[in-house]
C-alpha cells in the first residue's frame, strides 16, 4: 500500500464509523421512545383501573353502608333484644352521620331497656319538639310507670296519644296505666281501641281481660281469655292483678329497664315467653307474629259481642 492509499482508507473507516454511530443512535432512539410510550400506556391503564375500582367502591358503599341501612340494622337488633350491642352501633352511626331524632329515639329506648333511666329520660326529652315528639312523651310515660308514678304516666301517655292516635301499643300502655292509676272508666276506650287495632296483641288482650275482671265482668273476661287461648300463667297474672286493683293495692310494676337473663339468637322466643308470664307490664309491646292467636270475633261472634259491653255497670254500650 502506497502513501497515497492511506487517506482513502481513513476516509472509508471514518465513514463506516459514522454510519455505525448513526445506526446505533437511530436504534437507541427507536427503542427508547418505544419503551417510554409503553411506560406511559401502562401508567394510564393503572390509573384508569384505580379510578374504576374507586367508583365501584363508592357505589357499593352508597347502596349498602348508608344511614338508612344502618338505622334499619340497629332497629332489627333492638327487636331481637340486643340492646347493649345496639348502643355501640348507635355511637358508630352518630359519629359518621351525626345525631338525628331517629338515632336519639333508639338510644333512649336502649338506655331504658338496659336500666339507665336517668340517661334515657334525658334522651327522651330531646325528642320533644321534633317529628318524634310522640315517642319522647311515650318513653317518659313508660319511665314514670316503671317508678310507680301512674297518674304522671297517664298524662304523658295521653300527650303521646294525641300526636299518634292510632298507635295500638301506645293505647294499650295508656289503658293499663289508667287502670293502675285508679282511673278505671278512662281505661276502657284506649284498651278497646288497642285490641281492635291489633287483635293479635297478647298485651292488649291481657289488659282488656284485666279491665273486665276489675269491673266485675268475670264471665266476659274468661270468654276473652278462652277465645285467645291465653296460657295459665297469663290468666293467673290477670286474676292476681285484678284482685289487687279491686282491693286498692298497688304491687310494684315489673321494671321495664331490667336486664334479660340472656340475649342472642333465642332472644325473641324468650321475650315471647316472658310476655306470657308477665303480660301486664307497662312497656312497649312487641306484637306476636304467630298465626295461632285469634281474637274472640274470629272464633265466636257472640263472645265478641259480649266482650264489647265494657261499662263498669255492665250496661251494653257501642264500641268506641
């Protein structure tokens, strides 16, 4: 190779190196941009998936974990006698959605049923002036009855009755409180209304039978109890209470806030049994759901006609 050939070789090598560099740069640029695009695409997909999952969670929470659903949950717990547990859930409900008349009413009922009379009374008083004012007066009346202050209980229950005149359980409580307060004549109307509004109520049946016995209508009381198939324990409680009322005595009222011996899945059955054993308690009645209880009018119309003659002097009068 001559000296003249060296410049050509260097030029050729330089061209090859430049070509390789350009090719490498082009390859790097192509692969680098592709990878970057893939990263952006993956990030966008992840963000979309996260947004979709968050939207689904929000939708599920709105349909399941709502204030209305929580209120129904607590109400169901209280129907099953889980009063202490319901207090914990009421705390959680109010922490999330704030205090409302509905939560205050449930709290007052739970406090009364768990023996916390002073706190229960305070909660019931907070309902006065709200849409649940009737429940407030009723609760105060039940607390007064538990203390044995039956004249006061009558006045408070009458206030509640004026606000909700078709509440059968309230009418039954008012009639019983009137009997215990010695207001025998005044007990007839609410007791008749309670039984006709809710003929399946063992509470209303027992209270009406008590009224009949107190007013000397023993045969009609017996027919009423036979027609509704009252248990021997319920009949004995009616007879005992009637004797004491006739004698002017006043036995202590079974505490509405006393603790049940146990609670759980069988609470409903135990409550039914307790109601049969103590049918005359002044309390918020829970209506029987069994289909075996029938009223006098369903069994024997003649018996029903006899049972509605409720005046103290046994003179027939029209139904209220």
